């Protein structure tokens, strides 16, 4: 395999085990791969939403799965930076049962239909108008988990610690906690989080 095409471990937050409604999946439906997500439509009811117009996304996910020796199809994520993240089962004893690989950028939005109404991954209502802070989110709910620190003055994520180098590896038994304040600078997390809610 061309080394330039060989996928590398993703250095950002790795998705953890979450509910089925919090992740996308490739499923073989009507003789083709389609992007699906479980949509929590009401208490106790879930709907399998399908977007069948994503050939490029399907190819990117399946390329990673195949290159790492896994079967095609299955779970993947798109984070808030539109990065496609693909978890692949891992058999070595480094403290993780999956490794997460970067599959490129996703450009555009996913859209699904539920009982005649569109469900968007973009921040818009079913009528096409923009969501505003405080509006109810009615679309699908996949996402990467972050933690609001006690006191509400910072946000962080935890992820396996990786070694340096061209082909990073998981450092067995070592995790990394990344705080938003360390990325933005002192007070930055508070400045970013609070003002939009002051009015």
C-alpha cells in the first residue's frame, strides 16, 4: 500500500462507547451502501434515518476500514470540524479495543426524511430557517463527547495518549486530558462560552 494513503491514528478526541443514536453507520440497503443514523423521535421510539446520496463519504469510510483489515460498513463519526473519524477494532494489548483513524474532511451536510419532514445535520429548522442559541435541536444527535468542568468555567475531553513520529501509536495505559482554556489561553474558555448567554 502507498504509505501516503496509509491511515494514521487521529490525534484529537476519540469517540467513546456511546448510544446507537450518537453515531452514524454505513449499512448495505437495497444493494448499496448508505449513511444511516438512529433518530430518537419520541420517548421509547427510534427511527432508522437514511441518506443514500453520499458516495464520497461511503468511499472514505470503507477505504479506512479495508486498509486496516476490517470489514466494510459500520460505525463512523463526523466531529464539529467536519473531520471524518473511523473506529476500527484493534487486537493489540495497548489498553484500547478500537483505534480511531482520520478519513478526511466531510464537505456538505447530511439530510434525512422522517414522516415527510427533513432532518438536517446543519443548524437549521425543518423549514430551512437558522437555529438560534436556545432553540431546540430537532436533527440527528451524533457527536463527540466533551465534559463541562464543575463550576462551568472550562471544557475538556479525554483521549488515549499517542506517541510522536510519522506513525503514532497508542501509549499503553496513558490517557490525555485536554482543556479548552489551555488551547485558547487563560480566560479564553470563559470568554468563548459565556457572552452569548448574557442577553
